[in-house]
């Protein structure tokens, strides 16, 4: 499914933002030529738009097992470090390619593998609790898919039971699972919301994410103060009164222990 009618690939013989023609074909589908190549790549990265609700994955994404992927990433990251001029015989650096490879597969991008998707068990709503349940200030740590630097912030999720409830920790785990992949914040918000609706069998779901992007604070504009807020409201949360009630809960001070 496409978002905003955009596609992940730009056709050949396109035009840049200043109306100049862009000729030629790049292996990833972008039409690039000379000085316009970097301009187009940067423009797409700074736009922070997502091409699809689903994370873009090749059909053969899991043809290689994790150990082989680690070996290959280690090899390629060693080459990147070498190109940068780093001395890979240094005791501090020589293990870095392996460390990065294991981190990518086992930790920060583990959410790419559907085998790691949390199994959500539902329980009967025996208390007949019919008001919204809000889990706020869930830690979000993901990586910008345009620059592969961290996005860090908080997620607030809420739902109204349709007769079933879910363990609170599973809400955190669903947020974590979709965060553990290269992301844009808009897609992350929608993916969490869609999964909650599917698991909870209700449209009455809301997700709000407030996060800082290191691709904004450590490069480009170098703005260390701004944060980005995205939201998804469905079912009863689309109604203004319910939405305002949720926002009151989210903005009030959290409990300190």
C-alpha cells in the first residue's frame, strides 16, 4: 500500500525540484545525473516520507540465515571502515565490524524478522472495563531508514476493549518489535496501530509518538531542540471528546516511583 501516492522508485528521465531534467538510471531505480544525484537523494531523505505502510523488503529477505548475514555484514562494514582510513589492526577497532554486524541482526534490526514478532495472548475482559486503557511513555528506539541514525522518544498507545484485553507488557513489546527496523516515524506509528487493531480485534485504537531524530540534530540543520509528533486515531478515538480525553492523560505528569 502506498502513502500519499508516492512510490519508492523514481522513473527515468524525471525532473528535480528546480524543474531541471534528470536523465539516466540508477540501480536502485532513481533517475540520477551529475549534480542532481545528490540533490535528489538528499531531498528524499529530508522529506521523511514513507513509500509504503509495510517495511520495504525483498522477497528473498530471509534466504540467508542470521549467522551468514552477520558474516557478510562484518565483511562489508570492515571495508567501509577501511575506506574511511581507519586502522583495523588497532585493538579498539579490529572487533568493530563484527560487533556492528551482530548489533544489526540480533538487536537494532531484529524487528525485520517476522520470527521475532511478539505473540499476543488475549484474555476475557471479566471486569467489564469499558473505558480506554492507556499505556504511556513507552520507550521508542529506532533507526531512521534514510540516514541509519537513531530516532529516540516515547510512544503512547490506547485502546477500548471489544471484550478482550491484552497483557500490558505486550503493548510495549509490539512497539519495540516495529521499532527494531529501519523506519520513518509515520510508518512506525501506523504499523503499531494496525497491529494493535488486528490483535485486539477492535478499531478503537490510538497511537501517539513523540521523538527526536538524530538525522535532524546531528546533521543537516543541527537542531537539537525539536521533536516530531505523529498520531493515529481510529474508531472511537476519532471522536473529538475521546481524543481530548486521551490527550489529557498523555500530557499529565507520569507517576514517579
